[in-house]
C-alpha cells in the first residue's frame, strides 16, 4: 500500500517494534479484499470510533459458540470486510506446536479466511480473524478433520489455558498441561453450548508466580503449591554467593515473613519453614539451590474477573490445598458443584464472584461442600451479623412468656 | 434427496493432545527440569535432571500475525528447532533449541524478519527486561472499544523498545491494555494497565432498541440502576446522573452506544501484580482518570507511562515491583515522584470505597 493512501496507519509502520499494520498489509498483498480492512481501520483512526457492528448470530452446526459474528458499518465502502467473523480455535495446552500443525492451520485459514490471526487471544485460543458466513462451516469441517476444534464464547465455559508448567519449568508443582487438557476434553459440551448465566473461565498456573494470570483472569484458578519444607542445597547457595549474588540483599531482605537466615561466615542458608508462606521469591532467585517440597498440590481461587459488572476481583481462596492426580475427579467434582450452585442461583450476566458476594461466602462454601479454613480469609469479619441454622441452636424461648410469667408471679 | 455419501460430522473433539506438540527434549524431560539460567537477554537455558539442556529464544510479536508471517516463523523453527515452537502467555514466540551453536544464527534471522529477541528476566541477578504487552482487539475487530489496542501497544513498545531488548529494569513490569471496561484482556492486575473508557452516557436509538434488545435483562444489567424500561414505547430511558459509563448496557443492547470520539479516552492504573512472590497479588489502582484518545501514536499516554516507568526504575530496590515501591514510599510520594496530577476522580466512589479511605494520621510530606 502507498503511505499516502493510509497516512495514519503508515505512522504505525515506523519504529522498531513489529508492526501490526505490516501484518495486515501482508494479507492484503495476497487477498485484495483485505485492503478494505486497512481502509476501515484508517477511517477509525481518523474518526476515533469503531466501525464494527454489534454481534450477529452465526455459528457452525451443533455449536452455540466459538464464532463471533462481525459486520461492518462501512459495508458499501469496504465490501471486502462487510462480513468479518472471528473463529476461536482451541489451542493445544501450553501453546506448543509442531510447524506441521501450524502450517495446516495457516493453509486452512488462507483458504477460508482473511489470513489474519491473533497468536493468541486473551483467553488462550488461536484467533482466526475475519471470514464470511458461508466459509464458517467448511472452515470448521476442515479444522476438525485435522484435529482442531473451536473454543468457547458467550455464556459458556471458555477455553481453559495453562502456563508452560512441567513441560519447561522447574517450578511447576502440578501438571498444568494435563489438567488443562483434561478439563477441556471433559467439558466439551459446556464449552460449545452456552447454558450458564454468563462466562466461566479455568486457568492453570504451575506455581504461585502465576505466569498465566489465573488469579485475576479466571473464575476458577488452579495454582500449584506445596506444604512441606523447601529443599535447600547449601553447596549451591554457596556457589551463588561466590558468583557475586548478595544473598542478604537479594534473598533474605526480600522474604516477606523474614523466615530466612543467612550465615555469612559459614555460607549457610536456614529457613524457618513453619513461617514460610511459599511465595516463591527465594526459589526464583536461587533456582539451583532451593526447590519446593514434595507434598505438592493446588490452591483453588474462585471469582477472578474484570471490572464489568461490580468491579474487578482477584480470585478468592476457596480450597487452600488439594492433591491433584489424574483423572482429577476431586477437581471436577468441585467445579461441577460450583456450576450447580451458580445454575440454581445466578442471575443473568452474573459472574461467580458477584454471586458469591450476593449470597455470602458462608452459604457458598456450604453449598459446594468446602470446609471453612483460616487460609480462606485475610482477616475475620468486624461485625457479628451472621446467620445460624436451627441445628446450631437450643429451642427458641419467647421473652414475652418469661416476662409475663414473672409479672403473674408478683 | 442428495445421493452424495454422508461424511461423518466431526465435533467436540477438543484440541490436539499437547504431547503431540512437544519436541523430544521436552517430552523426555517433562516434569524433570532442575534449574534455569538466563544466558543473555531473550535467551533462557533450562537444564533437566538427566543433564539434557533446552535453550529458549524469546521473540516479541504484535500478536496480530498474518499466516504468511507464521509460515516464515515455521521455516525458522524447521531450520533450527526440528519443527517445533511455542507461544507464551504474553504473545511472545519461543524457539526451543538443543544446539547452543544455533542460537546466534537464529537470532540473526528472526531479527532480520523484524521480530526482536528479548522480554526475559534474570531473577538471580535482579535484571529484568520489560515483557511484551498483553492487549485486546480494538478497532481492528471489536464492536465496543473506546480506544484502539494494537495502535497504543505499537506506540508504547516503540518507545520502550530498549527495555524489551535489555534487562535493565530492577523488577518485573507488566503492561497491559484493554480497549474497554469489558476487559477481555483482563488487565486489572498489571504493574501498569491502560483501559479505554467512555465519559458520556449511552445514546439510545429507540428503533434499534425495539428491534434488537431485551428490555428487562438490559435494565437489570446496569450496576448503578441508571436504566428504566419505558414499556409504553418499548424502549429504555437513561438516568444520566446515575450513569458511570461502564458500557455494560451496550454489550447487551446494540441500541445504546456510548461512543463519543472527542470524550472517550484512556485511564491509567498502576500497582497490580499477579505473582505472589514477596508481596501478595493485588489489583491495579487508577492514577490517571483520563487521557485523550489520540491516534495514531497516543503521545499523552506514551509520555505518562514513560514517566511512571522511569520514576520507578530509578528508585526501586532489586526485585521491587511498582506495587512494592509504592508500599515503601506511599501514594503521596508516588504522585510527587511521577509528576502525575492527583485528580478527584482517583478517590473511589463506587462499591467498596470505604476500604480505600485512609484511616490513619500516618503520611509523608
């Protein structure tokens, strides 16, 4: 494209960071209709407004989601993008690919779509950006024939995602890829056929570093942790110190509970594990010398979400520790209990956090069968406004009866 | 009736099993990694208990990729990585190598394609590069954005490019951009987050509302009770005094857009983190309630982010993230040191605001 034609977008071809405008241009070289995307986008840059219409129901046979319908307000001026639907394709767990698989997806998308993608969408899917209604079904059929399937959209389970986990990280305390895959294939119906009050997201992080942002970005965050002692190899600590790592400044001073001691003379590190909160900092700094313990499992935090509707939420600890072994029946049972409660009690477009806040954490925990634990809270409540059940109490005594009886006796 | 043979309809198969996608060195050492080192910016070495080594070369991408670029990237993965590669949770491409001698030739080729190597951090030595920006769709494909997303990312990463290439920051800094409050990018727990906001109420088109909206659910979906149904005219009335422009109504009902090109803009939030390392994970807080939506390069936004980043980088102790720096110096000093105007909108008046007011006489002057 000539820079005169799209002067504002051309500004974004300059500079060292790879340019998304050049990526769109690349598709336009092969597919003339993609020039209309540049045209529409340039118009958005001029007018500071989107020219995409609101939704539109399109899908593939048997599915209620996975395709986002998109139509242009500039259909006449930019006919090439008059219909420009997105297909969400479920990524393999951990975003690993063979080039063969990637080329297959590219070939299918070159044939049936715009040739433009997001690697990846915010939830984790491969996003195939822009195709027409008639192309949706054949594109899906071809993807399915090659082993790929659509992800979630609408009021459904959204595509679960996981950090790199045990595939390439020594910190992984749970098998994030396997848990992610297992949940995805178990809940295909929930993923493809929206049936809930609103969206629901799973994310799986291997350790408290949370590289997949599970705590903020999923209704049901599964985060690896451990309960026993950090394994210390003092020989390796010594080597780090000799290489110039200032153990006091880098490690000891940064320990949030001050449970680490460093003997400068003996070059020895000691950890008071009874006061360790398993934050990962010391392990992050000294990966050769320190390792998490062997009593491993996951913390389950629930309710993480973005500001719509009642403000943003960082996931709340519901289960402080859970052992996770395939086929993860305990995890699935927990998730299904949550969904049952949400189905029964959730209002339209109410995310899990908003439901929990409305009905109360106490009632929620009871409904899903989770025992109370001090690790679920930052601090106890400051008010005594709570509910009791009949079985907690002795038979009700009527104060009026007491007083009237007393009056009679006088 | 058609006489064509009926093909079996394949559906609900889920994604390919991840094990089909793992390179042999990963498969052989799955769950048995021992430690890692950062060899240089953008290059990680992971060593397994078996002694096997895998080198990861991290490459920044704009997330929006054409299939032609993906195929060029595949060519490199075929040449250097036996036909395997991965992507990260922050839109980077990662090449996984077993032959150390191939690292530099790969870097040369991938940078020739226009994709920079970097975005890593060496926690052992407290040297951190800026990671790639997580972001949403914007004007390229979304129907609700208050701002673009890819454009501000490009403008910012051009400006902060050296921090991506060099591990010259004292701690992790994660920047994220969401083009509206729906936040499909869920950027609300980032060190620095940018959010597209509206500042004027929806404009109701009665006819479109009648044709396309379900009144009760739209009305019920307003978090401040600013909507009421006008049953006689089968439309919705907005109490403009109560509206705080979240846009939830427009998400549900196409008849009431909030777009206002000269009033929409960007809010900046800081001090979120997701890792529990050192201090607990927490949400980001609004420090700049509004900056203008100024394409193609959003100079006011870029300038403000640079100021925040530089003030923090100049002062932070090793590993200290923006949230932890603010813990140490206090919010009043944050505004002083960054030169950001403290505006009244920053004081919370939504739900839960009582927990954000200071209840102590401890402050810094």
